[in-house]
């Protein structure tokens, strides 16, 4: 059983939902990333999405775009991200890490070289925004051969045929994008998202996480009533952006505790 499966199995047994924060590797500075990862875990993260900085993050809104820009100024590329995961693994061998990014850095490294390096670093899953399921069967096979899950996005515009295609290729969990547009673009229609998640759940036993529109604890609490995981990205990155070196860790910890309490219904 993979680390991701183990987490969801344990949470389900205890009637709890996963909190999955997202941060961009190297933001606000590479020296902070590993400490931030440990802070997220200490503050209630069940799984962490670690963004690979990219120059053209087309699915991301301005907040995460700026995070990539800050990281790229410090020359944080895919190899450096894997080094950060490896360093994190020196102290934490339990918390799943999912890399989230785009195809270009992976193709530049070489898909097989990437999957082997990711496994060696301790990566548990990969979500590549612009690898369509119709064209990445070899990549999925490489991930599976190296014991990693292939995470896919589903959106409000995904029709029944595409949902079926994705649920048959995905592993680990499914990530439902709660709104049309980029990350942090609009307020979530919770009832509509709930309906769509129920439709997807009828086609798969995979856990379903919801993100792209979770801006506060109140929304997180609502989403946790029907989703298996709550993914928080832009709000995490905004907190990083608005913090300084002295209060960064404290601010992230406070936000995480707030989200954790809301998701747990406390």
C-alpha cells in the first residue's frame, strides 16, 4: 500500500478528511522550503502538494504565478525540487509528497530519468497539469513501475466520457477543480461542487479531493462534508507572500491550524 493510500485508509477509518496544502518549491526562498514542509506536517497536513516552479503556469492564477517567479529568480528547477524532497525525507518518511507542475520540466529532464529520480527522492505522486490522459500512458506506466501514483484533475467541464477515461488511469486520489478558470479565480458554488463530486464518486472508489477555490476555513469546512480531501493552494501562497522572514513559519502554522480545526469540525 502506498503512502497516499495508507493516509486515506487511516483517515477513513477515523471518519476524518485529508488536508492537502500546496506550496511552491523555492518560494519565498529555497532556504525556507524544507522547513515549511515540516511546519505543514506539524500543523495538520496529511498530504503535501509541492509545486514545481515553471515560467508559464497556465492553470495558475496571479498568486501562484508570482510564487513561481520568486522561485525561478533563485534558480529553483526540477532537480532542486527533488533535492528538497530528499532532504525532507531525512526526517519524515510518512507524509506523502505529490509534485504538481507542467510537462515541460519533466520532458526536459526525460520522463524515465525523472520518474527514477523522483522515486529515489521519496516522491509519492505526480500531478502534471498539461499531460492529457490520452497521451501519457507511458508516463503513467513509468510512475507505476516506480511505485508512484498518477494524480489527475477533473473539472466542471469534464464530460462523462472524459471522467471515465481519467478514473480508469488515475491512482492515489482524484483532484476535482471546483471552478472554471485558474487557481484562486472565483468563489466556489459549494452545492454545485457537491453534486459533481457525487457524480464522480459513482464511477470510482478513489478518494476525491477538492481545490482551486478553497479560500478560507468556512469553505474548507463545507467541502469536508462531502469530499475526501480539501486542497488549499492560493491561500497558502498568499500567506507566504504577505509574510516576512520573522513571521513566515508562525503565519503558515496559524493558517494550517485554522483549516485543520474547520475540517475536523472543531
